[in-house]
């Protein structure tokens, strides 16, 4: 981890100035207290609604797409394997894949270092439900070979970052230690980790993460956590990732949680509606249609850009649900130490709906182009909703802080019940991503 070089090497210039990196990590709070608190502030901000949006977004529909079934491990050849349903089975030590300190994971996700006393959450393996399927363990050499010379980009909210950091750790932790890497860019405010980039020189591979929690262009809270709400422009994409879209060979879109926030949605200068901001007297637009529009627009950009999307793989990750079971500041709000058992817990309604929308949009994008096998851009689904929803035990919880009980047990303490510990269940997302990238190429 030596010196930091500019993000835009190889002549890729950003079209926008860097976002402000401020504030603590984002936590989705179901209590709704945030929007109650903001009502007063919002009224004074009315004049800021849908300020003129300059950005226009070019979309050229790609000629051909290919949507293929994900297949299982090499021993199982081309037989189709579905990893989206299954159960967690105990396998001691299976998930102790790396040391999070050595790969510099975000402090609040370094559960082992932070003193989490139980380590049983690292003893589970995802077993797909489909007969004869087994999800192979992560293989760093195979992953790097599959993306040799390529740029792997994660675009979205802090779950995109969580998965990007997992991938870097998995690639860097190879037992042969033959894949050194370095951080080649980080945003000026290192605690936020909104725009980071790593290089793996042995395979000329770049991994990067782009903060764009709505995928679309947004102002307000997502840029500055002290703001009461977001304003999102569903007619244009977030500048920084869309400016770099042509450089991406593998683009993983992973988002969802910010759509629960109080937000004004605009189309240019026209207000389409609001979510959780009734005092503005606009139509309540909800979260599903903006989420769908953002995913759709993002896929379009990626299949239709630059080189015509040739050889690009677009991966749409479904939502990874949070597990706040009590008040957000109750120290036991996510204190479970084991996964849910098969049949113990269904995917919650809202998460199920977002999952369905992501799948529909990815499938529709693939179908529009015929999928005749001569595809230029592949659009795939990384369906992690079920496996993630069964892991209430995999979050940092109060161990987002170092040694949280060093001075006794406080009555109130913030927990992270959204991101996953590193190592942790999010590593499984990348095991499935590897299968997506290596099958039917
Ligand atoms: C992880 O690595 C750090 C730094 O090398 C080391 O101090 C720590 O003991 C390691 N933790 C474990 C659990 O091995
Ligand atoms: C590394 O990959 C980039 C494309 O991502 C390519 O332009 C460049 O020539 C490659 N460099 C080497 C040394 O292979
Ligand atoms: C925004 O307005 C344009 C022009 O009227 C229209 O074509 C487009 O569908 C609208 N987009 C959304 C998300 O409403
Ligand atoms: C919204 O409507 C209510 C009831 O008609 C009105 O009292 C209030 O001033 C309106 N608020 C705004 C921001 O226009």
C-alpha cells in the first residue's frame, strides 16, 4: 500500500469533479426518525427542488446481448446451476478466508480486529438447493485469469463497496501469495471509501468501486450526510461512474438501500414525485419505480456505450437485506450468532420486490437483444438476496466499533446490521461472481 496515483490513468479523464467525501458510514434505519427530524429543514429547502440538470445521457441500444444460465463447478461441466436458493451448512473454518487487517478492510467491517468474540459466523458454506450443485470455493488464480487485462468495477451503494473490498481480500489472500496488489487511488477523505481503485499487476487487472447509491445523478444526503434528504434525477446517471463506463469490462451494479431514504425524484426540472416527504405535497412515488428506472438506465448505459459494449459483462446484484431487529441504537439489534435455518425466515416483502425488479430488468435487457449466442454484452443476475437474508449473524453489529464493551455495556450503541464482516458472508457473493465470469465465455 504505497503511494496513491491518480484514478484516471491510461488517459481516462473524469468528466466531473470529485464528490465530497464526508460523514460516517451510511446506515439504513427503519425507524424513520431521520425524516421526521428533517421535516422542518425541508420546508426551507423547497426552492432547491430540481435545480437545473445539465447532464444529458446518451444511450445507444446494443445490438446483441446474451443472457446465459450460470453453470456450476468445472467438474459439472455446462450443466445449469442456480445459486439463488439454498441453505447455509456448517463447515468449520470454511469462511476464514483471509485476515481483514492485512487487506486493509474498512475498520467498521473488521469484526475480528474489533473484538467480536464469537467466530462461528465463519463456519458456514452456501449450499445451493439445486440437485448436484456445489458452489466452488473462491479461486484467486481462476478469477484473475478470467479478467486478465480487464477493469472490474463495482457501482452502487456501500454494499457495492463491501463486495469490492471482499474481492480485493480474496484475490490478495491467495495461499501462493503470488498476486500482489496495491491501492492506486483513494478519495481524499479515506474514511468514506467512495472511490477506490486497486491494481493487480500480475494479470493487469484493475478493481474499482464507484459511489452512486441511486446510480442516477443525485444531490443532497448521498453527497453530504448532514443534508435531510436526496434529490435524484432519473433522467441522468451519476457523473463519475457513467463517465468511466466505457473503461469497464465487468460492471457489477449493487444498490438498493438508499431508496428507503426521503427523496425527491425529478426528470430534468420536473418533479416526478417524492418518497417519505409528504410535506412537499407531491405525488408519493414510492421506491420501486425509481429503483427500476435507475437499474434500467444503468444497464442501458453499459450495453450501449463506447466500444458498443463488446465483451463487457454487466452483473446486476439483487438487494442484500439489513437485519435491524430492534431500535437502531439497541446494542442487541443484530446480535444473532447463527444463520437462519432452512425455512425459518422468508425474504421480507420489500426486499423480495426489489429482488424481483432487478431480475426483471436484467432479464428484459438480455431478452431485448435476442440472446442468440453471438452476444457482445452479457447481462447477468447476481441473486444474493436469499443467501444474504439468511445471515443475520454475519454483520458487524456493535463490533463496527473497536472493543465496544471495553467500558461496560452501554444502554445505547450504534450497530451495523447491513454490511457484512470481512471475512464474512459477502465473500460468497464473489464466489458466485467467479462462476458467472468463468462459465460459458
Ligand atoms: C491479522 O493480521 C494482523 C497484522 O498482520 C495481525 O496483527 C493479527 O494478529 C492477525 N489476526 C489474526 C486473527 O490472525
Ligand atoms: C493492460 O490492460 C489495458 C486495458 O485494461 C491495456 O490497455 C494495456 O495494454 C494492458 N497492459 C499490458 C502490459 O498488458
Ligand atoms: C422524462 O421526460 C422525457 C421527455 O418528456 C421522457 O421521454 C422520459 O420518459 C421521462 N423519464 C422519466 C423517468 O419519467
Ligand atoms: C401542502 O398542503 C397543505 C394543505 O393544503 C398546506 O397547508 C401546506 O402549506 C402545503 N405545503 C407546501 C410545502 O406547499
